[in-house]
């Protein structure tokens, strides 16, 4: 009876060791298998950094459509990157004339910064401040002609101020402000990088000379 009990005890111990040994051998394989499963799953989030070279990302980072549908993950979309802003060279030229159509000599024509609230008569004379108010300026010749140019984003209106700077030499007149629209004006010339070319408009500005 004692011998049978010892045999049963030995059999139970061997069975338990066999079970524990089998699980111990399978554990690393199972762990490796789980690791491979995780690696096979598509990345559901990709951190994009501005300035990172495109070579930092490869096709393996993208989620394929069939995998996306299976895992309910949206495929990675193309991200538009803007490195600069399109610009246009603007030219505003023409003549300044009085109420009878005669040219006004010595009038100052200024292209104002559109972002600054300026009205006739209150444009600062201080050179430091004017650097931020006036983008370009010209003085009319004997034929009343002027030519101003600046650079801005496409189809921007140009705000023009005409000032009397010589007093009564050519007849005094009050400051006059107007806006020259460029919407729909054709851009011509060579396109360089983000600069789309040149948009030009010719205007005649009449002032009331006293």
C-alpha cells in the first residue's frame, strides 16, 4: 500500500514538473510572437514636425487602406506645406491734374501701408514713423506724372495719398486719398519663385487747386 502511494506521489510530481516545464519553454516564444504581432500593427498616430525632411517618413509609416478598414484607422493624408506667400510687384503710375485738367507739378504721391489707419492730413511727417506708413512715394514732374511701385500679396488694393508739399508754388490744394483696386488685373512679366510677376495700373488723379 505504501509503495502504491509513493508511485502515485512520484507520478503527480513528474506530471506537475512536465506541465511547468512546457509552459516555461513556450513563454519566450509566446512573448516573441506577441511582439511580432504588435510590430505588424499599423501605427495609428504619426508625429509630424515642421522642418523635418521628407526622408524621415517612409511607406511603412503609412496605413494601407485595407489595414485601415480592418483596424478602423484612417489612412495618413497628404499634408500641404507652405514655405512662402505669393507676391506681386505693383506699379501705380499716372498723372495728377487740377480741376481744369492741367498737370500739377511738385505734388507728392504716396503708396500707404494698407494696414495703417491713415486719412488725408494726418500722415505723420516723422521719418521714423513714415517708414512704416509710406511704402513708396514719388513727386510729380512738369507733366504731372508719377510712378510708384511696391510688393504685396495678389489682388491687393493700393491706397494712394496725394499731398501738397510745395505750398503755393504750383497752387495749393488739400490732401486727397483714393484706393486703386487691382482685383482681376492681369499679372505680367517673369515669374520668380513665389513672385507672380507685375501688375500695373495707370490712373489720373484730379485735385482742386485753390
